[in-house]
C-alpha cells in the first residue's frame, strides 16, 4: 500500500526508460516536443502541448 496518493501518482507517472533509450512524445497538432502529462478529473492521464495548448489522451 502506498504511503500517499502523491507517492502512488509519482510511481505511476515515472518514466520507464532503460539505459541507452529515450522516448519522445510530440504534439499531434503542431509537432512540438513541449508536452506535459496531466491527471484528469476521472483519474486518467492526458497530455497537453505547452506550445499550442492541444490536449489528448
């Protein structure tokens, strides 16, 4: 059982990257790499482009 909801969210959102690899996520609208993960109201994860404001999941 996690110590807090914040710890559980950090665990779930932590990137899984193996040494020597990287994953880039670009905005499907403008192609920018300035993308952030956000938690939705229903607990789902969405992405928002900080360049153009496009939101997707």
